[in-house]
C-alpha cells in the first residue's frame, strides 16, 4: 500500500515576527503554484485578529525546503461588509479554463450576526505574474436545491469532455450525533465556467466520516483516480486526512485505512492533520498539508512512497 513519507514542517507562521495584520496567524489550505525550477509559490489562508482569512503566500524551494521569499502583504483580502466573502477566503486549487486563463476557486465565508456561518464558492484569477484578483463580484456557485445550506473548498481538474469538480456541500448542521454532515458533491463543465451539478460523489457514513473538506484529486498510472481530503467522524474527533479511490474514474469507494498518512507522535502535527494538497513535481508526487489548530502551526510536506 502506498504511504506518505513526511519530509517535515516547511513553514511555521508563529516563528515569523512582524506579520501583516491580515495574516497574523495560520497558514491553512496550502496551494502550490510553480514559479521556476524547484520553486513554488505556496498560497495559503491566514487570519487576522477577528479570525477572518485572507490569502498570503510564501515562495519555497520544494527540493531544498528553503524559503526563497516570504511575502509580507496579502495577495487577496476578505471582502467588505455585506459581500459574499466578507468573513474569509479559503482557497482550493488552480486550473486553466477553456478561455486560457488560470483560476483559483475558494470558499467564501459569511458569518451573519444572528445566524449560522455558511459559505459560497467564489473565483479568483491567477495573473501572469502570479498575483490574484477577483474574477467575479458574485459567487461562482451558491446554494440551490442540490446544495441547500453551504458550499466549500472546490477541486477542479480537466476531463476528456471538459472539466469536473468536487466540492463540499452541507446537508445538515447536525446529523443526529452533534456533528454536521458535509459531503463531497460532483459537477461537470464543458468550459470551466458553467457547471452542471451531479450530486453526492463520495460515501459519507455517519459516525465514521461525515464532515468532509478540501478534496485533492490525482490520476493514477492505471487511469483511476485517488482522492485525499480532511474528515471528522464522531463529535470531538479532530481532523484526519482520509482517502477514496475511483477505479473507473467515476465511482468512489471510501478506504480510510489506505490514506497512508496520520498524525505524528509529537510535534506540530500530532493533534490533527488536514487540508491536503497533492501535486506532482520532478517525477514525484507530493502532499502539502496542515497540522494542529487548523493551520495554526503552518504546513508541512510529504512524498508518496510505495509500501
């Protein structure tokens, strides 16, 4: 069974002094975008004093694990009061749409004063100089009959007939055991802009794995698909990284015992691991992931090995 070999903590925000007010804490949802050679710009969601998240970035050499440049200012900030992303931005992955432009979808947080928090899906444009700008002033995906409550962290990949997306969708805030049910739904598109929602894609057994988040999908050599993601089960259980596979690329089977990565005995990722981002570089498959405190201890790197 393939296993992930941990290569260590790459970046710890608590070790950096003088952080920007919009990026005081956390480096959640790491997303690696190639710059040159072994250097990647790793975008992440950092928080201000009110826990509202904006997008920061650090340039890192994946081969040497050296920080090339730690960018001080946010690349994109949460929106003004009343906007659909007024309370935070949590990024997914990057894809090139049919128009030739690169986009990053994100979970747009809203925390109304007298209601439960919720999310829509927004879209950023990744510019040629690897900066970010809002692609649309309104949500890219929002609640409807298929997604009646809240949406989260999308992952988009090219498909033979266009594009496909997996994203989080809340079915209930309490599935009867005090924990929400937040599942992965599937959608397809011919151009990467207009989406046809298909409904739930991955099984979500209540009490085992029912609060999913941040899917990351990779193609196997045999043409099947691998998916890693965050999940919680019973109330009080902290996040773990889970796994599902689709032999035919369509029908997903949950296999949590085949994840290949778990918390460490001690240290920055000993209490929880979450928000994986899988990418290929130099003939190897890597995973960026967060540890304790939903990204409060930064992010680390792992490499896929055959067990």
